[in-house]
């Protein structure tokens, strides 16, 4: 065979190899990944219903020990959690052995220690379920029920980055006051026939206490993350200024994402994609108040963005604050796994799934129907935003494959 023919033959073989690699092998890999995403979705749906049950089978560990062992750098709890109902049952029933003012922040909360030494954060009920918070998208008091709903949405989206939350009723007179610190006890007062407290925080005022119905107060309890996982606080790159007339750079610079991509920890690793996931999560729940976020310390950008403090959510079902999605529509990237999960949840599946997930919470119904309807509407807006990105840049650029092996050691 002549040299020229050999070169032509080799060139043809090379083209065939590249075609096979790009269009066959890669497509097979993508199909396998998509099938795994679909299986993961079905597993999530099958385990959606969590009945609060105190029984822990096949273990001598306490619920607190089990939950502490779940935590790893990329998730707060694993995909399969047969003990979840027992842990949440303990959160809502275990005796309160100490009550103190909440950790520093802007909103009213209490730090409780439950029997067995487990810390939880208690956020009191402030609004009726059908109350609509008017004004800015970050206006109003914290909503305790929003914490409960956000946790279950985190499960449904498959992120598993939100600490466990469950509703709880507490008797302020018999359960809290006898074990309260002097600092917390000093903020108790009576309004009419109702026991109230105003705690200690930046916006806490004696004139604006949270009041029980008589002595019984509805609230949410959030499981404190294990002390062996200290947190590191970061300023959110898409945070607001909270000053009238002063815009943050992202609000006027459409190329802002390019600048973010050049700064650590967003220049490598999973953090920027976590920011995109969080923007989707926050848009669904209507949370425009994530000015900071937490990760685990000394993570060098590898830790997840932990979905803490979701109570400034579900305030106004009629308000779809599009600016929350700025990281998505400015960067125009999204994880393939997130994109697949969002598509599985359309056509009313998201609303139905969240309603099912929350149905056995002690404070059920957790959300009013208008808030549930708003979730499905906002999901459509997210899907449309991603489509605009893929139309402009192509799916190969927008849809990012980023599946990380999660180690439970």
C-alpha cells in the first residue's frame, strides 16, 4: 500500500475513532448517568413519606449519634435514611433540659438542649399560614414553617445540604421557663392571657415579642450540626446591599459572573455550581435574603454550601423575585443532575411531592395552597431560564457534568 493511501486510511480510522468517542461512548456515559438520575428520583419519591416513629432497629446508637455520623463534606444526610423518622421524632419529643437565647443574628430564636445533649435551634411561630408578607422580598419576621418546608424541598431536589428540621409544640411555662437561662428568662412577659418572649438578637424588641397560644407555642426545631464540623462563613457573591439607592455590582454588570469565576473558591471545584443550585432552591422558596452562606472550615472550596437559615421564605406566593436567579442566568451553567431532577418534578409533581413529604409533620399543614401552587409556577420559570441559556450557548456549555463520589467513612 502506498504511503499516501496509508495516510488517508489512518485519517479515516482517526475520524471513526473520534466519532465513536464523541457520539457513541460519551452518549452511552450520558445515558447511564441519566438513568442513574432517574433511579435516584424514584428512590427519593419512594422514601418521601417519613412517619415520625421512635423505633430504631438494628442499632444501639442514639438518634443524635446516628444523625452526627451522617454528616460528610458534601451532604448533611445520606440518600437512604431509614432512621430519619426516629431522629425527627426525637427532635420533636425529647425533653428540653436547657433553654438559652439564640446564637447571634438578626431574628428571634432560642437555643435548646434536648435530653441526650443535642442542641437544636427553636424558631417561634409569628404568622398564620395564610398571612402574606408585603414589601421587599426579604421583609418580615422569620417564618418557622418555611424552615420545615425548605428542609423537605432539599430532600426532594436531592441536594441533602439542609440540616434536619421538624415542627414542634412547646409549653413555655412548663418546658422552657424552668430550664431557661437568666438571659432568656428576662425576656419573658405576658400579653393578655398569652406567654411571650422576645429573646436577644439585632432586631429583637420587647415591643415585638413572639406569643404562644396561652402557654403552647408552635415552632420549628433545627438540628445543630456536630461540633466536629465547624462552620466557615462566606459573603455571598450575589448578596444584596440592603441600602436604598445602592446596587450591588451583579445588579448592573451582566458580565459579573466572569469576574466571580476568577476568584477563589469559585475558580475551581464545586462551589460555583453549589451557588447555582442554591439560587434555584432560593427562587423556589422565595428567599431573597441569603447575603452570606456557610461551608465547613478548611475545605479549600470542596465542602458543600450548607443550606442554613431558610426562614425568610414563603412570605408572598404572588411575588416571584427573579433577581434571586441571577447566578443562573448570568453564569448560564447548571449541573446535569439538577437539570434532570427539575424536569422530573414538573407537571405538578413538585407540589404533590412536597405536600406528601410534609404531611406527617407535627405542625401540618405546613404551607398554604397558594405557596404550593407558586412552587410549580416558579419551577417553570427556572426551566425556561435554562432553555434560554441552552438556546444561546448550547447544552454542552450550559449543562455541566459534576457528579462527586460521596464517602461515608
